[in-house]
């Protein structure tokens, strides 16, 4: 038998696919465009100096790190769990294949294009070297960190997918683990002075942190510290540990096993706890059906709103604990910015996932087509989905806004100059407004993408790209255009913080309004036709090219 037959097959298939080569060209082209935009942007602030070259290099490296961390996770988090749901994983284990054959084959199949694209984009990181301030060895160190991050995130996604059967559980567990290694471990190491951890434990937390290799390197001095290699090796070994665990658990987790009396009692107890006792379940079902049948279909689990609220309560508990030890931390702008960025980003991504999943999964299972055969109208289904989203996220949204108000009061009420206090208040208020408008737009766009996309990952990714990434790209284009005009006319382009933030706020609000109205119109007008289009083999006319990407 051929060693690693699935890996060999995936390599042969990938060598014949045009998409394998297109991925390299597309990633390199996007990296080149962003690299040129960052270079022009920093040239307007720092000129053609070594400081500008370093700033452009750091911006490109940060963008590539996010691409590797979340791209590998998105590609592999539902790979094995999807095979379990479709019932095709068992056929592989009827042969002589082992667990590591399937896991390594999935790793290669899902991450090969990402790896090719990253390798093609690495030379773009070396462009700022010509401007000065960046050594070639530093580019080499960043490339090692990026490729290792892509391997780590892909392995983590496979591990979460091997343990789970449902997509949202696999993706959620993978994201939580990634945030733990990326942000949690450095935060624990930073708070070691408050927790009283031994220095050895603090050092281990720093070594196993995912982002530590890029921080520990000192390539600019012509040498590199030993902590860089230790951390790079540690995270790489953890990635292989994820793969070994997934290879061991996969042959034991895919099949349905007969349950004994004890296991059956535990399963019934868990079902009663999740869905409620029969009488309360019947009362709850009647109450939700009176409001909307689709609301009951999307909210049958009574504790579905609990995880977002639990996450907010954990954050509040951590902030209260930190308040006891160091109250001066809450007067810093950096603390308010970091907490706001973390909570807003997690809430937006969570709303995007839940806006897509009920419609997409019911469409795949055929339940949505059965609903359309009833007297329910499309407006009733959309209204039920909005009620489900409101039931799950209205409380967390209000809690996040309340945290923002408290942090804004503590920050703006501190010892700050009047102009800086007005700036902090303006930025904080704008962030809260954008969170509300983004949440509404994500709901409409997520429902439209769920009914118009073939895959759940494609629908969620399209929603995030339109609402969260596109405004940032448009804002970057506005700044790049201003800097190009300034370079040509030799007049400095310095719009100031108020004008920059006002432009970003206007772009975000206009983008939310445009996509909300367009998605609502298309959703109510083409819902029935698109719900049955999953059985059509031919391509739908008029489909945009970015929906096929």
C-alpha cells in the first residue's frame, strides 16, 4: 500500500486544478495592492524614510498574520465534521486507511491553496527592505512565523472538527482555542504580577503564545534571541500534537455506538436539561409557535442565548477582578480600546454565524422547502429569524454597550486634556453607533447570503467581507488617493483625526445602509426561487463573480 495515499491523491488533484494556480496569483495580487497602498499611506506621514519602510513592513506582516491565523482555521474547522454529518467518513475507514491518513489528507486538501498563496505573498514583505530600516533576515523570520501560524491554525481546526459533528460547535471551539493561544496566554503572562504565578510558569506562557515569535525576534540587530526559536518550536510541536490527537480520536468518534443503560440515562438527562421537561417544553413550543413557527425552529434549545451572555459575564468578572488590583488601568485609552475592539469583533462575528446558520442548515436539510409549502410567507420566515436573533443577541448587545459606556466614562473622566477628552468621547460614541448598525446589516446580509450561497462557510465569509472588511478597504482607498494627490502636488495631506474618523464613520454607515436595503429587497423578492435552487445543476444566471469566489 502506498504511504499516505490520500495525500498523494490530493497532490495529484491539486496539480490539475486551475484554482491551485489562481490562488497564488490572487493572493500575490491582493498582497501587492495592499503593500502599495500601505507604502503610499505611510509615505504621506513619514516620507520616504526608514521609519516609513518599517511601518509599511509591520502593517503588511500584521495583515498576513491575520490571514494565516483565521484563514487556516476557516478552511479546516468544518472539514471532518462535515464528513460526519454527510455519513461519508465511515466509507474511508472500511478500507485500510488509518486516522493519520485521513487527517493529513484533509490538512493538505484544505490548506494547500492557502500555503501556496502565502508563499507567493512572502516576497512582497521584502519590498520595504529597499527603503531601508528592514534587514533581509527579518523578512525571513517573519516568513517562518507566518508559515508556522498557518500550520498551527489549520491543525487546530482539524482537532476541533474531529471532536465535533456540528459546524458551529467546531468553529466556535477552534476560535476560542486560537484566541487563547494568541491573546489569552500573553494576557496571563502580563498579569503574572497580580496572580502571583512563578517565573517559570510565566516564561512557559510566553513561549507557547502564538504571536510570541514575531515579538521575541531581534532580527534588526543582526541576531536572534533563543526565545524566538524556543517559541517557534513550541508552537510547531503543539500543532503536531493537535494532528496526532485528531488522528487518534477520529476513528473512534465518527460512528454511532450503542449506548448502555447508564449512557442512555445521561443522554436523556442532558436532553431534558437542554430542551426542558416535557410540560415546560410544550408551553414554550406553544408560546414560540404563536409568535413565529420559524422562531421555534431556530430557537428550540432553551439555553441558546446563554453562551453570549456567559462570555460577557466572564469579561465583566475579569474586569472587576482587575479593578481590585490596579484601578489606574481603567483610565488608559489603550485598555478601553482593546476591550472595545475585542467585544465588538467577537459579537459581530457571532451574529454573522447565527444569521447564516439556521436558514442555511434548514435549506440543506430540506426543512425550508417544506416550510414554503405551508401558508407561511417569506416575510413570516424572515421575521422569525429576526426574532431568533433578537432573542439571542439583544441582551449581549445591550451588555456590550453598557461596558462601552462605563469604560468611556472612566477614560474620558480621567486626567485628560479637553481636546483629547472630546476626541475619546467622539470615537467611543461612533464605535457604539457602528456596532448597532453593523449588527442590523449583518442580520440582513447574513440571511441573504445563507439562501444564495451553496456552502455555509461561503455565506458567513461573504457576510463578514461585505460588512466588516469592505468599509476598511474603502477607507484605505480614500487615504491612498489623498496621499497620491499630495505627493503629486507636493502639498501635505493631513486631514486630521476628526476628518479621518468622520470619513470612516460615513463610509461604514453608507455601506451598512446600502447592503441592508439591497439584501432585504433581494431576500423578500427571490427567497422561494433560491430556496429550491440547491437541486439545480446548472449555474444560476446573473450571479456575481464575487459570489463564486
